[in-house]
C-alpha cells in the first residue's frame, strides 16, 4: 500500500497512518494552499488616504515583505511588478492569526484582516465574490484596503464530491473573512465553514470533532496548521507547503494535489481489504491443515497428512497471500 501510494504521489510515513485513514469520516481542510492554489494575486486597491496609490502599496508591501503568508507574497509581487521600491521597516511584529505591524518613517502601521482593524461593510460585495481584503491602518484609521484573489484548484470541487460519495463530511477552516470563506465553500461544495479562526482555534475544532466520536483527517500546508495536523487522527500536508507542516503530518501529497487526498483514502480502504483477505486465507489453510496433520481423518479413512504435502500447502499459502497483496499495485484508485 505504501509503495502504491508513492507511485501515485502520496508519501506515507508509516503503516499505522495508512491503517487509520480508512476509518476517517470527517476531513478538515485549510483554505489557502489546500482548496485554493495558494498563489493569490492583488486584484484591486481601495485608497482612502491622502497618500498616492504607489505610496500606499510601498508601505503595505514593505510590511508584508517580512511575512511568509501567501497573501503577503501577492502584495510584494504586485509592488515589484509596478517597480515600487520597498521602505525600511522598524519594530516589525507578527500579530498571531491577525496580521502584522511595523514602523515606517516614524509612523506605526498595521496591516491584516478585518479582525485587526475592524471589518468594512463597503467591501462585502467583493468578499462575497471570494476575494480576501487586506487592510492598512495607522493611528486607528484605515488608510487603504487591497483585495486579493486566490484561484480555486481545478480538481477541488470534484475531490470534495468524491469525498461525499465515500460518506465523508468536509469542513473548511480559515482565518480569512467569513464572506470570502463562504463564497469559496459554495463554489467547491463544502459542508461546513468555520472562518476568521485563530491558529489555536483550528486545534480546538479538531479536538471538538474527535470528542464527538469522529475520526478526523486534517489537510493543510502552513505553519499555523501544524498543531491541528499533529492533533488530527491523520495529518495530511501539501508538499507545496511549509516544512513544519510536512514534518508534522503523517501523509504528504506531492504537488499539493488535493485529488490525491481522495486517492489516499481509497488506497487505505483497498489495503485494509487486502489485509482482511490475507488473514482469511492464512486462517483457512491452518484451520484445514492442522486437524489433518493431527490425524483427524485417520480413524475413519486411514489418512495421514504427508509432510511433503504440508510443506507444499504452507508454501502455497504464502504465495497466495503475497500474490493477493501485489494486486494492490495494479488497482486503479
């Protein structure tokens, strides 16, 4: 099973992980980099300050340059494309699950989600279209907001439909705006959405589902996902994600391909079915062979089991079990 997984681009750390996977009945997914491509682009700028658009982008990109979040890369890339020079940042600080802050030119700026600066009803229409807002503020006043769009992975909708066909519930967790999250979930067909969550909230939600008797698989790719990946019954990391997520998870999906998640679950079910078949044949040979070897039929028919026949039966038992196991390699999952 592990060999078949590697061939399909599913790297499995150990046999125990593959065994647990066939019992999973809830899959929890992070949004950015798992359901979406994780390569967002800056699509619009709403400037509400006296500064020029270029100045606003320079300040925001200078702050985001020190962040590792995919949305930060979108802002920095946009600044580079527009040939906007970055500014020196002092006293930079990452505000866990919300955004960042730093001092530029003696002014302290903060950049991040609506939870950090206060939500904005005027952007609701864009967030309902699936765009994520990033706010820039200073002195308690919002100076600008940029909208960042992250395309959904081509096979995300089909993969969620296949999980549903297997009787598995799909939950999406994200720190993003609730309207953005709801729009993405609606397009993909996800059952339940929990938006605007802090990193520790992801862990608590995993534990809550487990307390309900659910067997939970968590799929994610970021540093913030690592605690939830470790707590889940099965942690699944995207190979395109951070090293800490990959190290924490029991399964890694190459190329960040979400369709491989469905294949991993199917592979687990096929492997466990093969194990049960092998156990049946192993017991069958012994249940039949041992009484014969013990002389069960001798009083009636005068038959004793020839040692050569016993050796042949034992060899055939091993060959049939190995042969049945090798069938997994030819299975389409």
